[in-house]
């Protein structure tokens, strides 16, 4: 930067004027604010993606578990104390079923069949999967409980036979009767889903 002094003479000027400094600071402040907004936006997008991926993974695991349990249904009744229970029970939103598919690689004497229950807690927004290692059991036996899905705003189960019904069996004498399918309607993070599973029961002996 040069200044003109007198006629045809120039002198070197060092530094910046106050106006130039203020303009530079203002430009830097604007760029910093824009940069922070972009950075903050990217962080929020990343956080949303992480939450979405976790929710999607949970849904996939829940679907696979239900698919496996319905595929391994067996028309075998259970017994609690001295009272018989149908092979599949749907009542008050609770699904209880008998299933096969138990493996015993360590030869621990595990039973061939299990009793599975799906239960939804609307207050906690959690779907629980309860497992009894035997079809016949004492009423005091506590199941092995696991959280299948969390943040579930709605969870409703129905049977398809072929009409939709929220109760099974149709009468108490149908100890080994199974519907043709099972329908699950749920809502997670305001997103509704409908799952339908065909029931192809494995052979069993009551």
C-alpha cells in the first residue's frame, strides 16, 4: 500500500487502517458463523442417521425373531400346573405359542420344545419376549425375559384364519388348533409397519 506525498513522491505505509481491520473481522465472523452452521447441521444429520440405523437394526432383529418363532410353531398343547393351554393363545394382546427348533450341542438335556410369549408394555414402550424352557411347568416358574424392541409406540397382534381376529383359539376345545397366519401391526418413531407371517406348523405329538 502506498501513499502519495507531494508531487510524484510515494511513501510505503505499513499495516492496515481501522476500517480495513473491522471489515476483515466482520468477514471472518460471517464465514465462521456459516461454517459452524454447516458443521452443526452435519452433526445433526449424522446423529439422526445413527438413531435411524439403530432403529432399523432393531426392527430387523424383531422381525427375524418373530419369523423364526412362527416358522417353528408346533400343534402341541402346554400345561401349567394341572391346566392345559392351547398350542397357540392370543388374548389381551399377548401371544403365547409352542415351538420346536431347540438345539442342544452341549448335551445338557434341553427339552425339544419351548413355550414362547410376546408381551407389550405400553407404558415402557417395550416388546418383551419371554421363554419357558418346557411346555409343562409349574406356575411359579419365572421365564427368561428379553427386550425384543424398544421405543415401540404401538404393538398389536392378530391371527388370520383367514379373517382377522384378536383372540385365539375360537373355543377352549381347540388345544392343538393353529391359525393360518399371524399379523403384527406396530409403530416405531411414528413410522407404522405391518408384518404378516404364514403359519406352517411342524409335526408334533400332544
